[in-house]
């Protein structure tokens, strides 16, 4: 595993977390935010899909379109949460750049805001990531500028991004808009967002499971991100389950030749009632377990062949809650994902 100083995101401020649906990217994003906030830092955790996954993970009230504290981190740090809504972002955008005031409300009543955020190509994604851009450059004195260490409102931002199938388009849409709008505030903001994503301030982490489809989507997404010139950071393997049998027994179980007499003796030693049905059932479960371990080992080889820093998080039998997220945050720190 790579050591912290060698990690390409050691100085990154924006950590984009993506992954195939069902891999637990929101959980990983939450754990990363807590890990980054340790030691008295202030971190913003942002979601853009409107699923309220962050609030469910931390067991807090649904996030609003304003930043609110959702967790305390070790050493006096804190994590704030934000759910970016395209409609609210557009109204704010119109007020900032065009001073529409009440006219913005009129446009909303006539459906123009809904049209712009659902029909106009790329506008919705520009508005969503534009809020992240604004938070990234906000200074403690209220002004906005390029990030300067020690002066910014947030030490880091973690974005719970769209899934791997959409993330490249989501992160690249600003280039499309900048190309369409040759001048004015839309062009300027889109170009600035593109610069933020490519100048070393940002990094994209991919969450996967050791299963065929998530790993293949991870491989495809990383290739697409690299082709688009977007910086790729770590692969986080989530829900890792350690083998429950030694290697020798795993090999026998995979072949269906596990020693049934040994199983029977073990059950009897535990003072359990032993039947042929019980022994056969355990042998079948052992075979399924051995096959899963072999499949996961194959998928791990594929992930490691990507040549990226790789981190592992365990499967949590009791589910994910705020306490579990803290446990995962500690593991990410221990493994060196957080400099």
C-alpha cells in the first residue's frame, strides 16, 4: 500500500466519490469526510442526487440547501452537510449574476426554472457542481477567491457524486457549456469549474465491491476518467468479508470434498445434535463460501492491476449507522488514505 506522502491527493481540497449503485459510495464518502475532519478541520459533505443518503447515514434531519453541521470529528473537527438542489441553485445564480430579485420567483411560478433544470442540456449538472465550486473558493472573511491555505471556510470538501455510469459526463459538462457560451458569467463559471477539477485541487475516488459487475464498472469508469483528463485517486473496496476457513479447507470445500467426519466431530464437540442433514448443509455452505472467496480473489487481482492505491473496508454485519461510519473513518486513516 502506498504511504501517505506519495498519494496524489495529498494537497487536494475536493474529493469526488463515485461508484456503481449499491457499492456504498455514500457510506464511504461520509467516512472519508469524518477522517478528513479529524484534528480540528472543517469539512463539507455534499450530495447532488436528492436521495438524502447522507442524512440517513448520520441519522440526522434531511439536509437542506444550506450548510448544517451533521457530525463532530475527533480532535475538535466538524462535518457539515449540504444537499444541492438544482432549482434553488438556479434561483441563487440568477440573483447573483442578473439581480433578478422577485423576477426569479415569477419565473419559477411560470415553470421557467423547472424547464431550465430538467430540459436544457447540461444546465442542471452545471448548477449542481457550481455550488461545490462556490463552497470551495469561499473565504472566512466572506470574499471568494482561489483557495489559499488557512483562509478558506472549508479545509476539504467531499462530494457524494453520481454513479460511475454518469460521473464522467457530470464532471465534464462544464466544458460543454463553456464551449456553447462563448462569453458572460455562464462561460466564466463553467471554465472556472473545469479549472478546479483539473489543476490539482480535485481527485476522484472510486468505490467498488469484489464482484463482477462493480469491478468491471470500476475499470470502465477509471479508463473514462483518465481519457477525459480527470484525476483518479484511490479505489476503495467496500464490504470486504474475510475467509472463515483456512486455505486448505477452502480448497477442499470448493471441490466438494470437505471432510464430513471432521465436521461431525466439531459439531459433537460443541455439544450440538448432529444429523446427516446438518452436516450436508454445512458442507454445501462451505462450498459456496469457498467459491465466493475464489471469485473475490480473482476480482481483487483485476483491481490491483489498475495500479492505483487501494483501500479496504469491512462488511458490517450490524448495518451502517453513525458509529459504524466513525469506525470506517478510523480504518481509512489507519490505512493511509487521509494524509
